[in-house]
C-alpha cells in the first residue's frame, strides 16, 4: 500500500543532491567493480533505480558507473535480479547520449532481451531499432539448437516491426514467415520434460504425457495456445509467442505492408489462386510461397481455435482465454480475407456458425464486435445478408450490457472506427441512437469524447428533433437506467450502482403501470419518430437528480449539444431549423432538475438559438407568434435569462424588412408591446431572496431592441423615448438601487442615454441600428467618403456630448 | 510542477508538415484518403502495432475526500520509445525524457480521475480504498476498471487506448496501441495486478513497492515481454510463475 513512508521515500529520492548521488554512485561502482553480486549491490541498485525514475529531470551518473552497469548486464554469472535492475536503470535514463551498449550475440538470450529493452528505449536516434532487429534476425537464421533461445527474442521482433516497419528486407521477412509457420503448425504434441529429475523419480514419471485440450481431453490436432499440459517444450513456447504476434506480422508483411512492396504482382496472384486450390490439402499447401503459406497456416490455426473454444474449460483462466482467442481469431481472419479474398468463402460458414453460437451467450458478448466488423467488411463481397447481425448487436447488446464499462467503450469505439464500413447499414446505426445513448448516459466520463467524434455521423435530418430531445433527457435516462438495474433480479456479475442511494418512491413509480409508457419510451432501443413529454417523469425522479452518475452525465450534455448543433446545421433545411428553434425554446423550461443542469444547458441553447437565427434570419418573422408567446411567459425569465436575452436580441436584429419582406409594421408593434411589458415587469419586480436578480444584460438588451424596433416604425419613437428616460431615472433612484449592482446600474443608465440620443435623429438611428447589408463590404469601412465612417463620427460626437452632460 | 499541456520541446506548429498530414509509414496505400473517417482507420488498420506501449502503477487518492496529496507514479515502464523528434537543439535527449515522463504522468492523472468518477457514480465509500485485511483474496473481477482513448498528439504521437484497473489505493494501467485486442489486454492487466499483489505482497501493511523494482521487472519480462500481450493459458501462467518464484523466492 502507498503510505506516508513511501511518500517520504519518493521525496528523498527526488531531493537527493548531485554530490550525494556522486558518492552513492562511486559506492555502487566499487561494488560492481569487485563483482560483488550480493544483497548489498541489490539494495543499492534498487535505490539507484528509484532515484533515477522518481524524477522527470535528468540525473547525471558518472561514466564509470554507467559503463559498469552495462558490463554487469552482460556478465554471464550475474543473477537475474541484478541484471533486470541494471537494464531498468539504463532504460530509465534513456534516451541517453552516454550509452555504449551493443548487441552482442554471444550473450544468452535473456541478457540480449534486456539489452534490447534498453536500446529500444533510445527513441531510434541512432538507428538502434534496426540494429536490434538485425540482431534478432541473425539469431533466427542460425538454426543451431544450442543458439540463443528464441523464446526471449521473438517479442523483440514484434516490437521492432511496430517501431520501425521498414527494417526488414524481403528475404528476412520471408525467413520470419517460414519460422512462424513452423512454430504455429508443428509444435510438438508431447509435454515438455521436467528440468531436473530427482533420484527418486520413477522412469514412468519422466515419460512426458500428451498435450491435452482445455477440457482435459487428449489433443487430437496440432498444438495451439489453447492446448495445455504440465510442462511445455521450447517450440510450444514459441507457438504461443508466434500466435501472439501473428496479426501484427500479417499486417506488416501483407501486400500493403511496409517497406516490402510486392515487386512481382503476378506471383502474388498466382499464390492466391494456388491457395484456393490447395484449400483442403495441406501437403499441397507446403508448396506455397512462405507468405501465402503463413496465411494458410494462420487460417487453419484460427479455425482450430474456434473449434477449441467450444470446449468447456476446466479453469476460469482458460475460459477467459477462450474468449480472447475467439476475438483474435476473428480479427486474424478479417486480415486474411482482406489480403486474399479467396479465404472469404472458407471463413464465412465457420464465422456464421460462431455467431450463432455466441449470440445467445452473454459471457461471449465481446466476440460479437469483431464478428460484426468482419461482416461489415466482407458481407457485401460475400453476398451475405448480415442485417440480422447488426440488428442483434444494436438492439439487444446496449439494452442488456450498458453497465459494463469495457463493453461500452469497445462498442462505441467499434461504431466510431467502422463508420466508413457501414455504407448501406448506416441507417441501422443511426436509428439505434437511443440505445447507443444508454452507454453514454451510464458511462459518460470516458465516452463523452468518443461521442463527440461519433455524433456527427449519427445526426440525420429525419431524426434530428428526436435526438435533440434525447440529448436533453440524457441525465433522466441515467436515472431510469439506474432504476432498471435495481429492479432486475440480482445477477452474478454485480453491476456498479450507487447502493447508498435509496429512492423507494422512484422504484415504485418505475413499477407503476401508469408510467410504463413513459419509462418504455425513454428506454426505447430505436428511434421511434414520436416524442413524448416526459415532464411527469422529471417530478417522479426528482429524488435521483442529485446522484453522482446523473450529475456526471449532466456535465457532459452541454458539450454534446454543441456537437449536435454544429452537425445538424449542416443537414438542416429551413423547415427543420424552425422546428429546432421552437424545440429549443420549448424545452428550456422543461428539463430534468439535476443541480446546475438548466443553467449550463441554457447557455448552450441561447448561443445555438442565435446561431440558428444567423443561419436563417427569416425564422424570426416566420415564428413571430411563437416568439411572442415565449416572451409573454415571463415567469420563467429569471432562470432563463441568457436565453431570453438571445431571443430579445434576435428580435431586434432580424425583425426587419431587410431580412424578410414579409415583416409588417403590425408585427413590429406587437413585439414592441410585448417587450415593453417585459421590460416593465423585470424592472418593477421587487428583488427577493428567493429569486435571483435580473441581470442588467437583459435590461440593456430589452432597451436596445425596443429602440431598434422604434427606429423601424417611427410612430413608436415617442413611446420608446419616454420608456428610456424612465429607465434612466429609475436606475438613479435610491429605491431601486438594491436591484442592480453599481456597475449594472451605470451600464443601464449609459445605454439608456445613448439610445435616447440616437432616437433624437430618427434617420441616423435607423442607419446605425439597422445597417444595410452593405456594411459588411470592406469598401464601406475604408473609404472616408462613404457614409459609415462619417456617420460613426457624428454618432460618437453626439453620444459623447450627451454623456458629458450627464450628472455625476 | 510542470503541467503537461506544454510539450517541452515540440510545439505543434513546428512539426514538419509531413509528420501531421502524411501517414508516418510512407507506404502508398495510406495516402488515399476517401472520407473523413477513413483516413484515420487506414492509418491504424494497416499498421495497428498490436502491442502495449507502456505499463504503469500509480496512486489513487480517496474519492469524496479533500486529499491534499498528488497523484504519484510509483512505477512505469515504456516498451520501446516512440521515435524521438529530430531536434537539433542541445539537450534534446533530456527534453525527450522529460516529455516521456510527463506523458506517463498525464495518463496516471487521467486514470485517477476516471477511477474516482466511477467510484463516485457507483457510490463506493472512500474506505473501500483500504483492504479489510492483508490476507484477503482481492476480488479483481469486481475491482473498478475501464478504458478510454487518447487522441493522437495528446499526449502520445499516436492515438492510444488506456485500460485501467483500480485496486484499493493503487491504479494499474496499460497504454495500448489503438487497435489492440482489448479483451486480452484486460485479462493481462488483471493477471499482472494479481501477480504484483501476490509477489510483492502489496496489500500487507508497510510493504513498499518503490524499492522492489527488480520483482516488477521480473514479472513484466515474463508476462509482458517487450510489451507483447501473450495468449497464456492457465498452465503457461503457472509455469512462468514457478520460474519467477525460483528467481525471486518469496
């Protein structure tokens, strides 16, 4: 456990001074020079490792010390404890310019592996990666049985290929492929011998037994990672490592692999044809060129794994491994089929059977994702109708497994990474958004960024409104999912939910037939095309609004809303934009009451409302009736101040014939009256402890919009002027000073004065407050003789003069 | 403490153009980009590098408490460093090392906050961070766990996936190449955590893993050699464990 003692040890290690370290190093040097490989050295090296690894800044070690560490690493008699520490210290120092370690093939393979770990940590500044790769290859080439044990070297090869893909020459790649074939297909079927047989052991006990399957039966076919025994031979170890690196190697050595470009396409083609012919005959298979031969063997290996996974494992660990092997087998088959389509027909029937087998088994659910990917990639080429595969995947799995954090991540990653493969099935994916949102609602912290990437692909004009509702109801969905889990019979795998939270009334409501419809709507697996008002649920589920999972989800929603709007505006037509604007206003006062949720959502909604208006200014005229209604429902203003401000500003900006010829004087007058009433209401309202103060921004926005409207319908100017001067006096009267802060009152007063001044010259007012679209052209600003600079100067002079006359 | 947000030696805009827009491998098949989604996939699917990039052990602070300590990386191992940038300025190696350390710390912090959020969401009391008794078999199957993605350039050059496991006050994490077999990685991480807890007796009071790096290295070189996830069945695991116990008697 990490304790205070450990914390202080870390501090000591970090704070050690150069002088002290120097002394410590010279002590270590002495020990190493004397080839003292005892506990003192071990202890000192452990401390040195801590000193170096505990800080991110470089520690300078004496050259002799570094040299001795390297020498000790190469010493044949050195115990493993010390060797791993020497390597770890050198690795922790890297990248380092003082390293002189080289690949020396006379060392044993365990040492070579440690040397490689240091060299590969250098960041390939001096081509270390390729040097290590060549070293391993030389070991591969020398087929002497007494040569370095390849078991420790093969993983290095895998890493080299990943780090520096162009390292291998064509013939070297061929060699590796050949060796992999041997290990994968021809590992011995007898168990390994015990290392040392004691004097008393009977000769019978020394007889190695046959390899068995995971269920205990004697193996009937070649050795794989799912074959077991008590001891393993070297080639069986290599079999495990060969399979572990197989997929990466197939990809790197494949036709599109790196560095090795196929020089002769014809031979490649012939190879594939040959592999079709030799499909069932493995003796003919041996005649294939190495790369094709490897694919053939990989195919057989995967088929055997799939067959072996059907056996009932005696041990839990093996049962887990079976699942991981199935995933890998399907991934390898996918690679094979991409590289050589002739594998497709041979893989399909077996994978279809596999799908039938695992779809009913909740423990194998993770295998469904690579299977689905396989059918996505190859379904069309193989003319298989794989719709059933996706239907099952998108309908059942999220519904039943949303609470598994690993599956949730993998599922969403699967959708995100394979978007380009969905093609004709994109519709299925898009319609499944309510189900996908369950993963998000339950696991929002790791999945928010995934959904930011995925959401644009899910947005579709047909389901946009339903999706916006669903996003706004996401925290409510979290609460309902929680209830769903609680109401399920206890399962063996206990999902993580908050057991401290007790909400019996919520559970009762969840079971109440009266609300079944609403709960089922929220839990629907697919987009239904309909929307339900969930307000009754918000009240019922209020006790759960404060729980941590709901709060986490509520925090994610604003980001997702932003993503949603930026995607939907790409596909929305005018009618949809109107509907979105209406939905946004309508939902602003019906949200699940998670703490702080409404305020965060309002701030996104208000900026998005303005964005919609910018995109389609005529929506203000088209939706005039609804906007008036919204402005009339003032009781919600205090909590929706940001949204009201945006709407008020949009009215002032876009309710004009300049944007829509259908705009009438009557409309302008109506809005003027509504806003006038609103201004009156917000300024007359007595401040109280229960209600937050009305932000001055709302007041200034209202005054400005009223002035704008007056400048467009000049009969209103006297009313507007009267209103503004009233506002000016009001803010200066001590009675209302408690309503706004000093700065707020000042801002309102200044704005009122400016607007009053403008209204004194109606033509200037109209020009300034409703500028023609030409103001956007650069000429309008640059040329001193055009009207704008002139007008601006006039206006500012007027305003300044008036402001100068202001009292105090 | 230096925050990770500033990469010490490589601001993004100084990267050569090819490093950002072109696939790093230079093979022709990676150049065709057919759709916004396809570019990334092609790059990753062609060269998935199915390996582990790093393994780390770090502290987890108790959720719901105002713990003043910092998230500490107790041990980390990077398997084969990402290629160092061509940096002609002096002390390039030092900056490179600093960057690697910051990357690991960034992962640790993120795991810590993911774990804390998950613990909070599932209403686990903070005392769950302390084992009831050191002899208790730790139910690793029930331990908080999860996965998340790290986008390219943040903090690693390549996109990565992090798989993590929280055991009392310790976090264990694997940083994976983007398209690794997650089920295998999860199993391997559980295995590593189990081995570390058993062989280092991490749950016993007063045990300190800081001065026992050799054992951790011994476990990693066998069960995760050079970051290669291995398909080890139960008997292979037992064989390796015997080998380990012979080299490091408990």
